[in-house]
């Protein structure tokens, strides 16, 4: 049940009316059962001084494109009420005219564009107004008998407004309904949401919570758990089985949903999801339509529901059904677009945002992990609404054309335009071995800075977790994942890729970077030393690349491998036979994979660095002493020795190698494969020939 989160002491700290509005809005948005991500709006009417020092009445209202849970004072728009009130006398107003008019009412041109539902707040004669999308209220508003049930719950205290798209007409209908009902305490917007109000910010919030809990209590009294979603048709597989199946099918899904642009995936097997995907009526229910306009913007009108009987021995059968289902979904979406399109409309990606699998759970798609989570979070709300609506009557939704006109509404498209432009590695997943080290961590930061999601695979899990934590702190939740992996252990490699698939859906870029180095004269090179180099730098690179190749072929959307070789890949290093030999093996292995990968769009290239001492576990160990001894110098003289032997008289740093890796992984080298790029400051002995 929804609870009040109001804390009097914290509320008292909010010194201005706008601060109080921010506090109330954040509380409302924090509980997604009260308001959807990005949806709803709040307002407060107050008096401020204008630029001439005059007291004027101003309404602060949520600006377009922000989210109640996280918005700050700068996300609200201030509008002069004296300019807005005359609009109430009009009979109608187009969206375009209303947006233009409201722009002239702003007290500060730097404020964001006002919400399309601004007039809803302005026309109501209350100081504080909240418009929300509570699960319980939308359940009521999406039940075929919702208006009758509302009378049972609220008596004559509510105003019922039939569905029309937000804008001038809806705002005026709400205001007239409230003015014509002196007992009105709330407005129920059919297939849409709730409007409440109060004379203080605290009263408005308390009223919102009160109305929601009244509806919740009534609905729960009608719920028969044994008959939710028609009762159980398919039970859930075990958690381990669910995760294993999801990890195995997600690369195939990712390939099928990634058309002109790649998608990032996420997996969800929460209890409510499992109950829904296992319900007798769920396949049919899921196709009724979106529970709320705010939902379908991120979930599309309907999800893809897979007709599959849970069976751990039928993963290949599930993959086939998923591919067939996604292909059919895309064709139907294209037909839906053609049936409803307006002049100038450009179709979004046709693939589903929500995929439901009995016994397994829900897979969501988006342009980033965060946006896939938004789709998932909104479908959780849809599940809650369907649970409530079917406890009251029959679940109903918007018509197809109403849904289309919300999905392709110019004002919704405007919100999308506020998102930052996509960068070079947006929608890409990079798997980096040796991710805790100097080159690995710098490469991760470099790729993430341009939009990538990265997996840091390293034996040093604590170090990889530290790097991942720093990246996530700066760029957002789950942009980086740390996994423990030994590149010589085939099972650990497979497990790491399965975790990558489960977390993000697959892989686009691998950076084969994990390494070590040993030094000894040839006649003193032991078999143990030889095998160590071969196992880590040869077999390890082979296994990491092979497993990535398998995933990339299954995705069928291309791929990119970058091997971190060495100057010694082409130069016979003194007292480094084992290391130099296997580094040469790496470079040729990359070319061999490139020769086979071309037909699948898989590119493979190699970076040849030299003497990367900064942040390197290798150089902090015995290798430094061994190389210094080979050159007859002291260990602390190595940096200067290496600098002086380059033609450019420079030292090479991890960031230099990360830049080379980023080049090979980027669209700038789309037509390059089987190539070696030397980044060593110019060591003549290592010039390729």
C-alpha cells in the first residue's frame, strides 16, 4: 500500500514556495506506484517580484521533459497568471497556439517549456495541484465499469472526465467539472490518471495519498489471488534456470530487435512479472493495449508475448519462437504505422520494447541500459493496473488511433528531442579483459565517455569493481560491470559472457588486453615460463575471442575485436623469447579471425604498444627489474631509457593506447580489419615491413 513520505522537519527546511513544490514533487515521483517515470505534473501558485519590483501572481509548473522524482527548481517553469486566466474564456486552442502563447507568459526565458498540461493546473482555482498516474487509480480508470465503481468508492466527491488527449480541451473540461461540483475532491481522467489539490503543499500531497489509498483498499478487497490473471497456467522455473535461459537467448533477441540501431537489453524476473507471464489470461490481456498514455511512449502499445511452455531442454525452440515473434511484431508495427500515420510522420524502430516469456520473465529493450529499465519499470505499472482493473471488471485501453496519436504526438516528440545526442559508442557493449589495469581501465573510461556500456573482466575483481564503481558514479547506474575471470579458464570465460548477455544483451566490442610478461635468456627459459606466456597471452586471447565470435554471429549485427599486442609482436625482444613469440602469435591470430569474420561484419585489429609503465601491474612486478637488467640499467631509469629510444622522444601512456583502441572500435575504421597499428613513439626496430 502507498504510504505518505512527508517529513515535517524536512518540509520546514524548504524556505520558498518553489522549494516546497520541489520537495512535494520529489516525494510523489519517488514511489512509482504514485507516478510514472517522466509522467505527471505538479504546480504551485505564489506571489513573486518581477524585474520591476512589482508583486505578481505566478504559477510554477513542471517543465517538459523532466521527472518528478529527480527534478530541481530549475526544471519548473514560472508563468504569469494574469496572462493565462483570460484563456479560460476561449472555446478551443490548438497545441501549437497554446505552446506559443505560454512561451510569452514565462517570467524567465531560460525556464524550460511548460508542460502540455499547464492549463489543467492554471484553470483550477487552487494554490497547489497534483496530476499523477497511480496504479490503483488507473486500474479504476481502465476498468470497463470504472465510473460506476468510482461512485462506490468516492460517492459524489469525484469528477469523471472521458478520455481525450491532453491539451486545452481536457484542461477546460476538468476545470468546468470541478466548478460544477461543489463536493469535488478529485478528478478521475479516464484511461489516464488523477488530479488532486490543496491550499498548502502538504494538504495537496496528503490528499493525493489519501485518494490513492482509498482506491487501493477497495481494489484489494476485490482481488482473488487464485484468479489473478485467470489463475496459473505456467509456473516459474527456478531462479537459476530463468537466468540461464535468459542469458542464452538474449543475444538472439538483441540481434532480432536491432535494425538500423543497436539496442541494449535488460532482464527482469520479479515476482509480479512471473505471475503475469504465467497467467491463463495474460497472453490475451497483454494485447488489449497500454494502460496509460505515459506507458505506451516507452513500452509501445503492446508487448510481445511468447507462446512457449517453460522447458529447460527447449532453449533452441524458444530462440526460434523469439525470432519468429519479433519478425511478426515488426511487420504488425509497420502496418499499425501505415494505418494511422499523419503527413510527415517518421516511424520509430518497429521492434518490441517489452518481451514476455512464460516461466522466465520479461526482457526489455532500449537505446541504453537505463532506458530499457524505464520500459521495464513502466510495464511493472501496467501489470499492476491490469491486476486491479480485472479485479473490478474488464481491462480496457485506448483505441489504436488514440494510442498512435499519443506515440507520435509532436509534443511527445519534443520531449524526446531534449535527450542528449547519441555518441560514437552509444548502444555498444564492450568487453575488456585486464579491465582493472592501466590500459584496460583507461580504455573503459574512454569508451564510456562516448556512450558505451563496458564489462571489466579481470582476475583482480576488487580492482575491476573499483573502476566500475568510479565509472557508474560519473556516468550512471550499470554503465560498467565488473566480473572475475581467468582468461585461461574456459568455463569462467563462458560464464563471464553469459553474465554480460544477461546484463546488457550481448557484446559488440571485445578488447583482448589481459596480460603478463616474463624475461629470461632463451637458454634459461623454462617450460613453465613458456607455458605461462602461451596460456595467458595465446590460449587466453583465443578463448576470449572465440566465445565473442560465437555471440557476435548469433546477434548477426557485426562486431569488433581489438587485440592489444606489443612492439614485440614484430620485433624480437632480447631475453623475452616466450613473451615475444606469443605476442607474434596474437597478431597473427587476430588476422586469422579477421579473415573468417568479414562475412559476418566482424572486424579484428591489433594495437602494438611499447613500454606502458603507468598503472601497469606487469611493470610494477619483476618484469621491470628483468627488463632493466637486460638493458644494463637501473629499474628507475627505464622510463627515460624508453623515451630516448623513440624517434619522437616521448613516453607512451595507457590513454594513448585507449585512443588507438577507440579508433579501431569506432565507425572511423569501419572498413579496416586485419590491421596492426603501432603506438610506441617510433621505435625503428619495430617498424612493420
